C-alpha cells in the first residue's frame, strides 16, 4: 500500500522563521546566514498587465519562485521530515513524497501506514506545512479481486483510496498492469503525432531528418519516461506503444501503410522499443550498481522471488531482465563521486594549447613539424616528458618517456577503457613519478601530449566521460610540492622524436600481461558497452524476423544511423518507399482492391519493384539502369539500385517520367 502525499502549496507556505532556525542548527552562520535572512525578508510582489502595475503586497512566507537558492532552502526545510516508522518506507522528491509498505494482513497494514502518516502530519503542524486532504490519495496494490475496506485519516478526515495515482508523472495502478499509464502515454503521443502530420507530406514539407528530430523530442521522450518501471506490462499493452513508434517512423519516411516496422526502424536508425527499454534499464542499473548507497539497489540484486517465482513471463523483474548483461560485464566500474577536496584548493596547472590555434589543416607534415619544434623550443630548459595512449579492440594501454633520463614507463589499463582514459592515465602516471622524484635539480617539467580533449579537461578541471579519473589525476598533481609543471599540446605523427617513441611504446604496452593503472571504467564507457550489447540484440532480432526481407537485402546490418536522406522531400519519399518495399505499383494496388489487374500495362507480368527496376520496358527503364550500374562498375541488382547515391537519382528520374511526377 502506498500513500501519495500532496503538500498544500509547499513552496509558498515555507515558514521562514522555522527555516532560519534550521539553518542555524545546521551551523550556517555569519555572512551566509545574514545574506539568506536579507534575501527572505521584506520581499514584495506586484502584478503587471500591459504597462500598469498592481498594488504591492508583502510576502510573509515562502521562497521566491524561480530563484536558484529556493530549491536548496526548500530541501533544507523538508530534510527532517520523519521517515516511515515500523517497516514503512518513504520517498521524497522535492515536494512529491510517498510512504509505502506491504503486509498480508490489512489491519496491520492500515495501522502501520496510519502511524507514519500521523508522524508526518504532526511534523507538518510544527513546520508550517499542510497536507492537502483532497489531493492526497492512497492505493492498495494487490492482485486480489476482493479488496478490504481501508480507512486512512489525516487529522479527522479520511483520505481517498483510489485504483490509480499519478506520482512524478507516472500513473501507478492497483494491479501494476501499467495499462492506465500506457493509455495516457498513447493519447499524449497521438496528439503530438498530428503535429508531425501538419508539417509534412509526401510531396512537400519537413525532411526525414527534421521529422525524426520532432519524433525524438516530442514523442520518444514521452515513451521513454518511466519505461524501466512499466516494462513489466503485458505484451499486448507494450505492442500498442510499438504501433505508435511505427506510425511515427512511417510519417518520417513518407512510407506507405503496411511498411514493416523492422525496416522502418533500421532505415531511421531507431532502436525497437523493446531494445530501448533494455538499454534504459541497463543504463539505470549501471548508475545504481556503481553507487554504494543507492536507495533502489535491491532492484538489481537477486531476490528469492526470482528463484522461486510462480509468476508468468510478463512479470519478469528488472533483475531477470538485466542480469545477463551485468553478469557478463566482469569489469569494475565507478559511478561519479564527489571530489574529496574543493576545486579552489587544487594547485595551479599550466596548460598550453596555443599551438592548436595557430596551425591549420592546410599545413603539411614537414611544416607542422617545424612549427611544433619552434613552439617546443620555448620549453628548452625544461625536462621534456612525452605521453601517449593506444587502443586496439578491447585492449587499452599508455606510456610515457623522459628521454633525458632514459626513463620509459609502460602502462596497461582496464579493458574497454576509452582512448581518452589512456591519454589521461599517461599524464596521471607522470604526475605520480614527479611527486615521488622531484628535487632542487629536477623541478621544471614540460609534458607533451597530443590529446587536446584531455588537456582541456585538466585546464577546466572538468571531464564528462571520466570525472573520477580526472579527480584522481588532480589529487596526485596536488602532491607535487616544488616543481613547475607545464602541459603542452603538440600534433601527433609529425616526426618529433620523443613523440614517435612514446607512440611506439604505448602500442607495445597493449601486450603487457597485467593491468597496472586505472583498473576501472566509468559510466560513459559502460554506456558504450551497453549500446554495443543492445545493438547486437537488435541484430539478432532483426535476422530472425521474417518480415521486411526486401529491405534486409538492401540493409542487412542494423545500426543507429539514419540510412537515407535527400534534400528533395519528394525524391526522399519515393526512394524511401522503394527501399522499404511498399510501393503502390499494380500488384499492390490489386491487393488493396484498387485495380482489377496487377499486371504491368506494357509487359503483362505482375508489376512490382523487382519487375519495374530490373525487367520493365517502360521508358526503357531496366536497360538504362543496367547501363548505369555497368558504368559505375557495380552489379545490377536491387541493393545497388536503391543504395548507391548516383544510381538512386537515376531511378528517381525514370520513375518520375513513367508515373508523370506522382509518388508511387
Ligand atoms: Zn513492365
């Protein structure tokens, strides 16, 4: 059973004196405290219509809407709300909160929930909040048909016990079938699909690419939201969502009704929804498993119900859906953690990427070499260090060399690391060496790297893909006491001796038997592995699907790229239809009962795509196309006719000629 609690005008009701007391208790004093007091006192507001203003009113309570600090103050205010008592759990997401617990015995259930709710109500009374009785609802989650009467009160008034409740934008229903939520999503998507219809036609309007942007932003985002939760819904409901996707992709391509979904998905580079749900579950699981204290960690861990379950397939849990992947992923990974020291305590680091700005792609190699050597001569008196990373398949390695000391270091990282991680690890290891070996005679270092992205990360103390590794590197850098260290960008492969040497060293390091640095991945790298896994699953499903054989002959491999686009919408639609295999030629028109005969009017054989492009005599189309293939030195077949750019244009020209400019 869960109670979804609604606080009446939570932000506006925030009781300022109580908040200030809490701030003091937390140890927030001095200037910060005075600033907040000042920010919250003597505030007035007025309404503007046109050029006229209303009277001013003063704001006694609440934090100003839209101010950055308002949310933080609200969290501080609500942070000491009582957690559930006696096995009742509580979730809190800003002002959206719920309490829930389970029990076989409905009386016990009711008592437990009531006690926790009483505690929250009491807290509200002393903190200036109020539970809205009309908007707070309870839902008893059960598969039983006969449901006991449950009565939960706030003060003296009973709250509503409903069959569904909307919490954080997801509708939870009593039987957790997700039917109401899926219906809600479908209605929302259908309205938005009309927008796509309004801006596109088969002869005019937005392109496939633009329409796909609209689909992804307005429709796919709605389908994605909460999909990890609702993916346990019965297949028949989930299929309804797939129909929405198919319909939207059909609009994007201008394809005919009845075009196979598998073909549309690959043509648009869109994962089937089942694969998308898998991908989202795996991504969420990675975030959760990488975080020791995550509140829903148990969802991704084995539970006795997974072993002894009597459920049918439709109830497959998140754990069973994702364990294949997570048990095959034997690589250690870390979710982002907070830096152990604030950024303003980091030592200053000199990063010189000026060379990158002064060279252009037009410079040839010998010229680049001279420019680089000239730039490096500024660091003549420094100890030169060269770093590099290398990747081959799953294997990842790095190296550095200090020529003047005749010192080389070879490094191997955790498999599947990014090349960025390798380049950064090389620099980390140099910092490590400097911090252990610096002395009065050896304290000026120039580290040369060809990785612009790594140097920019270090300069900005920010890395999107490897935040933890960057923090680790900076932590080691802070241990350097007396040395002056410069990081300098130089181009790769321009025949600078130290750079060439370290390049070779890094490649050799790929064969090191053991991993000796950075033995962990971070989120973005695991996400890449997940994407690969999901696309492989997609390929398996694609291969085994009997529909869309025509399209599979043209595109046998699935991936997330859009396969064919053209600036001319009419051409884009016509060629897409031919590729997707549903074209309004006579054979199909007969099936749709729009024609009496399905034969080609000239050749008197069934008129379909193969006939039209490979054998038909109208406008001499097949002979012209055959000659075209010969002149481009490719085989004369459907795949080349519909997949090679310049031949596609010829196909389009001839079809326009035969059908007098009509899209078939
Ligand atoms: Zn014909």
